[in-house]
């Protein structure tokens, strides 16, 4: 059923309200509630369904400016559930504001399940999975009329703003939960845009990323430019990128999952740690590390593996990456590659995919039903206990010891009390900010710093006694964990082997292990190192960067990803989180 989008009432202080516009009679529907204020975009109100679209009126006809958004609906419509609709702004044609840096020609501002509008955060997550950006958030908080009146949109570049409740609402409450502020004289053209020649609004570099999220064919040069890696050698990549796109489309992957697979294929030859840090700025921490994980892990599927252990091995990989996307990348990077070695790798990847499909591991989130059921069953546990139970349930599931939520609940009883020691294991090159981050952790936690142990022996720069220093540090770790303490292990821990030594001690004491992986771009690391009191030689830092292999999700019970500013920007392995 097609639904006419309601008219949005003007806020009492909106200067752009005309005599025939709807005005908010009172603001009681907003008062006392959390609201989200977004930029009002100057386009054509458009609604997308699983089987079509229309402008504000369901009987709207064809117009050249609607051709692009019709193509978008054709690509993503199958991912919109029947009875749902996505409402947004078609910005293909210039109206009164000439946009030059859009992320897409369609922005979504609300998602409806029948007669109910989803809450803002759930709606944005759904839009992102479709490959549709949301308008920029200008303010968020408990409704405050003075704060909203103080907003000053730039009338040359912004039509105004829209305020809505963060929580969802029924269609009958639309006029109470949504309102707008519009600039004075917001229509500045003499001829209505529909009766003039269509002039496209301008797209910015990020539009290439959103196009891939929205199931469009990737353009290699524009993608590389969007992630700031335009100088890459692209020879032979077009075939691989086309191959992975087709495979991801066949799997029904859209949004960030599709973008991650395409970028991992395009950049699969880039050093994993360097790739992760370079992608943080254009993609954000969560997407950057997912792309890097796919690029780093896909070669595992090219190698021979005992068939009797293959299901368990794939299940162990599931917390680290979307296995459907991982197999698509593993197969696509071999597209067109000649030789017996490539043929053998293709055979292994295909055989692995058959095993993964048979085990039900190629879906987007094979662990999510187990996680959701365990979350419901363990409601009320503190975060550490809940995360430990989830980690142990994942391990038991991967090993084939449990298959159902009931079995997971029964298998995790011993960790529910939280009476176990804890290790926060810092990971990152010199100068990345590990010690600074450690200083933000609770003061009662025991810190074991290998640099400080070296200093106590005479010089923190003296690497000759590293073996003795490491043994001393591990002894201190073991003693503290035996007493039930929370220990912060402060060392570079660049490789899996180095981290395994700490894991062995932690496992002996049944400790919860959290990796705190600090990811900082290489140029910034060098800049910081040059100004440190205890700077490492440039060649030493270069060697660290070559060796640095960040842990994958699942290597520890949970993982925190720490950015250049010292804050945790992403997590993996938490019961309240999402699969990779």
C-alpha cells in the first residue's frame, strides 16, 4: 500500500512558514523527550518501497530528475521488507540550493514499518545497510527550545532543520513528534524546478563509497580517491572488483558489508595494519578495521585444511569476519590469475565455501540468534561477566560442544558471578599512545610495563636483557592475577606470538582477556615519536610497523579499538555488540 507523506508542521519560530503552511500548535509531543535535529535538505520528498517509489504524492508521474533514484530503488528494493517504506529526499536536481559535496543524491530521514516510524538509531542502521546516508545531525539531546532557537543554519547552504523524537512513534502522532525550521524566503528561483532544465547537484568524494554501499557498480579510481589512496597500482583490479561485487550481490550484501568486501579486494595487497590506520579517517574505526581484517584473513581460505577440522576452523573465524564476504574476497582476488598455484587456491576457496554453506555460516550474522538468546537469558549481569559468558559460549559453539541457546546458558554458569581476574592487553607500536590510554584506566588496576622494568634495570632503551625483563613481567602478571587483580599489560605486543605468552599466563589463571588495540596512522606515529622523551630510532619504528599484525576479533575474549585521540572507538566480542 502506498502512503502519502504527511506535511511537517513549522516550529513557532520558523521564519519560512507561509500562510498556507501547517504550524505546530504546541510542542508537548517534543517536550521532555530526547530529540534529534537534522539538516533539512532542499530536494523532493520521496518514498521507497520494496516494489517501487513515488514522490510526496503516491500518484506522482515521471520526471527526469527521478530516474537516478528509480535506479537506486531497483538495486536495493529487495532489501526493504514488505510493508516497510523509506522516506527521504531526492537531491538529484538542483532546486534553490546548489549542493556541491553531497554523499548521495538520496538521503533517508525516516524508516516506517507499516504505520510506525522506527526510532532514529534503528532507522539510521537500517538505512546504512541499504547504502543510504542520513542527513547531518546538528544537535541531539532532551528537547530544549532555547538550544534549538540558538541554532544558526547558514541560509546560503542550508534550507533549515528538522527536529524529531529519537524514539519511534505512530503515524497518528507525526504532527506532535516532528517539526521543522525553514529559512526565510527559502524558494529563490523564479521558475519551479520541475519546469526548468534539470541541473544535477554536485557529489563529493564520499559519494563513491555510498554508491558501493547502495549496490552500484564500483569505480576503482573514484574509490581509491575517496579513501585517500589514489596512487595505488590498479593493474588487474577491475576484474577482481567486478567479480567480488557480483558475488556480494548474489549473497544479498549491501551497505557496509558490500563496501568492506569491495575495498578489501581492491586493497588486498596492502599491509594490514597500515591499511587499517589509513582507512580510519575516511571510513571510521569500525569499518576500517573490518576492511583490514578481510584483507588480512582471506588468504587463510586459499590454504589446504583437513576436511575433518574445516567446520570447526570456519566457526572459529566467524567472530572475526563475515564469512560470506570473506569467501567472496578470497575468490575474487584470484580472478583471472593464471598458474597452478592460483588454480589450487581457487579450489580450496570453493571447497571452503561449500563447507561454510553446509554449516550455515555464509549468512550475515550466523552467531546473532545465539547472542540474542544469551543476552535475554543473562540480562542483569555486569558487562565483564556478560562478555566472558559470551566469549565462552562462542568458543563452545565453534568447537561443536553446544548448538542451542539453552546449552549456551547452561555452559556459562561458572562465569556469571564475575569472580575471575582480568587482563587488559595493550597492543600497538611505540608512540601510539598505549601508556597514555593506560593512564585513563582505573587507578586500582595493576600495571605491568616492560619499559618500566627495563628502566629499573638501568635503561629503558637497553634491549639486551629483554628475555629476563619479559620473564619478570610475566611473573608479576601471574602473581597479580593469582590475587584476583585486574592487570594492564603495557608492551608493544606486535605479533600473535608475543601476545600468546600473556594469553598463556592469563589462561592459567582463568582471566578475562581484553585486547586494547591502538591504531594510529604511520605518519602520525613518526611525528609523535620524534617529540618523545624516550624516542625509538626511526629504523626501529619502521621495523615495528613491518612486524605489526593487529589481533583479529576472537583472538582475545573481547577487543577494544583505540583511536589516535585515546578513546575506544569500536569494540568486538561484547554480548551487547554486533558480529563483525
